[in-house]
């Protein structure tokens, strides 16, 4: 067994043991996990991330403690551990190291994550997904986002790729209507996946309920298409909906048709919501967060 496999094994064992304690004391568990991360991981992104989280947890009234309580008691422990270690260690530690080494040696930029946008009639064949993931993994990319843009997408080829790459972390953003009982049952076979239904779909509450009953880690996503969507976000209505739905993360992105003002206000809203810690969900602007992590790595 090589050193990296041994380190991952140790991390998994420690995280598993700590998560078992969460059922009785989630708040203390969160602090222990953050302290553990600060001790074991020394990469650029991790050092920044754990320092930020430690500062945030100094606020005993933070709604993130409510989020931690919900996650630690309602989400399958094995899925939470696998997804977290794949993202935090495999992607943002080992993968980031490989990315920096390849960039320095080859002189070109490598992203820390890759998104596939899927449309019915325009989706890549399964062998192309496999080729891209294999080539990306060799470069150090261990995080992948699949964005299904309509309800006619065949998810099975994508889910098969996720099952084949157990050391990677995957996010699947999709219309809420696709999240049927059959899809949730299939998702339960994958421990390295977080599903994110569209929070603006009429079927969103039902999709979230199915994922919650199955004890899956899940998020949500939405587009900001203009001023009406921006006002819905700034009013706090969106945050309340996604908290009521039990989401861990809430991702938004502004459409290309939005003005600079709308893009700036949407990004500012997400940042202020996250810093205020008043809502029991972690909000993120997909594109700005992606670029920020890329710069840190």
C-alpha cells in the first residue's frame, strides 16, 4: 500500500469514528472535524478553508450549527464520509498537488473541476465521458459536475461513469422532475455523488423529500435570469425555501443575458448570506466560487 492510500485510510477511519459521535453531539463533532482537517491537511486551499471555518464557528449563534445537526443526524454516514474525503483529500489535496506540478512543468492552466452540460440530442456518448474523466484524472482533476439541462436526459450512462470512478467527487445538477423514486434508488448505490435538483421547479419539494427519506447528501441549484430572480434571492425567500427543503448547499449562477449590475448583486448577496450565517444552508455562486478555488489552488 502506498503512502497516499495509507493516508486516505487513516483519514477515513478518523472521520468515520467522529461522525459516529455526531448523533449525540453534532456541534462538538463539527469542531472536531474542523480541527482534524487543520491538523491533517496542509494544502493552500485547505489551510484557507479550515481557517475560515474555524473563524465562522466562533459564533455560537451561527445557523451552521443547525445545518451540522441536520446533516450529521439525517445523512447516511458512509455517503457523507466518501463524498467529503473524495472532495477534500483526493481532489483538493492530492489532485491539487498534481495540477500544480503539471502546470509548472507544462506551462498551461488546468481547472480543478470540469462541468459537462447535457442536453437531449446533444449529449456526449458514454465513451467520451469516460475518456474525458480518465484524461482529467491523470491531470489531477478529481471533481466533476454534470448539468442536465432538460428532463429528457438519460442519466444511466453518467451514473455508470460515476460508479466506475469511486475516487472522484461528482455533483449532478438536474431538473427536479427527474428525481423520481427510481432515480433516487439508483443514486443510493453511489457514495461519491451529491444530487442538486433545480430549486425553482414545481417538483422541487417532492424531489428533496425523496432524497431526504433516502438519507442522501443533496444540494440545489438555480439560475438567476434577471431582476425578478435577483429580487427573489435578495428578499431571503430563496434561502427560506431551500432551508425548508433540507439542502446542504444552494448553488446559483447568473445567465449570460444578465447585466453586470445583476451579476455583481447576485454574487454580493451570496457572499453576504454565507458570511452572516443566519441561514442553515451554505450558499454559493457557482462561477465565482469555481474561479476562487482555482486561484487558491
